[in-house]
């Protein structure tokens, strides 16, 4: 049977120094990486918004730069003050987030806002209160949450998300101790799938953040996820994001996922020069 929901696949972010000459051409004047990737993918997850709240002008610029792809919808990570700080963000910070999201919403280009919690975030009353507070702060946006700890693997938590209109991000990550295992769970308004790679050695012990995402999936590792993504898409639109960004590996796996899902998936020419044996 055909998928009930749209499946959009793309990478997390587009601004990486090591993508020049790997994903992007080595030297092109006035090159726009976002517009370039929008010619290959129907979504990109904005990750800079996790570190600081972008001004609305940035969002308006991004909307214009993807105008050549009518199917393109952004997802964006929520500012880390909502997910990683002990105190909840101020009214001014909440208003700044709304101002940032407004151009994406007005243009009909916002697929989801992702609240990404750390592995140290555990299920319980405080966790659920924090998620409810985020939902209350952003009642009119398609919200999804990512949790990484296995304490959340219970039907009561998934029902809580569904009752509050919050989507669940199914993730692939290194399985270490009580890490959350792969799932195809659907709650709330939107489906979400994220790939972090499986670099166990560097996941908790690394000098640079990129080290933990230095991983490329094999075809055998991606195959079960094709079925999971289709299961999610049978119920909701789903955003599939590859976050294993080091040296363009996220782009390689995004292309492979699109092809596994039966979608047209041309390969950026520069990427093909480096990973031609994959295609």
C-alpha cells in the first residue's frame, strides 16, 4: 500500500568546513550551500538554532534560498536553554524563538521543531513537566522531542506525548548501557527519525563534538530502518534526518535512505568523487 504520509529525507545542518571539496565544489564563487542541498533533498534540520536563537532575518533568508524546491520543509532544533538548562528560558527568550519561527510558519516551510534532550534526561514527573512547559510555550508549532535514555521506553510516556500533541523522535545511536533502542513509534502531529551514527568509542569520550558523529552506516544497518520509516509514514508525515555529518557521511546515507525508500536520489557530483563505490 502507498505511504499515508510524506517522507522527507535530509541532513542535519549545511554549514560544515569539511564539506567543502567533499559535498560541495572546492572553489565556486558566490556558492550557496543551503540552496545547493535543496536541489537534492526535501528537508534539512537547522542545528545552529540549538546553540543560539537565530534572528527572524535568517529564517526569511533561508526560505528564499530554498524557493526552487516546492516540497522543501525545514525542521529546526529548539534552543538548548529549553532542554539542557535547569531553569526554564525567560519570556524574552520564548518570544525570540517565536519571532525566529514566524517566517518559517508564514511561508508554510516549517515541518517540525525538535526539542533534543541529553542522555542524562530521565523519565519522571520533572521530565514530563519540562516537556509540558515546552508544549505550552509553543502551542501552535509541530513539536517533537528526542530522548536518549531507556527509562522513557514505556507506553505511559508515549501516551503522555500523544495526549499533549507532541511527536516522538525515533533515533539510531550507539547502544551503551541504558540507551534508548531503535523504534518506530508515532505520537502527536509528526513523525521523526534521526541517525547519529554508532561510534561507541567516541560517543561519551571525545575531544571535539564532531568525533562522536564520525560514522557511516552500511546497507545492512540501514535496511531495518527502511521498514521503520515506512511504518511511521503509514500514520504521519515523517522527517528523516542524518546527523553523522563528518566529511559528508550524512549526505551519503541520506542518498542511500532515499533510494531504499524508492525516491529519486541524485548524488552531488563532488560527493560521488569521494564515495563513488557507495553508489
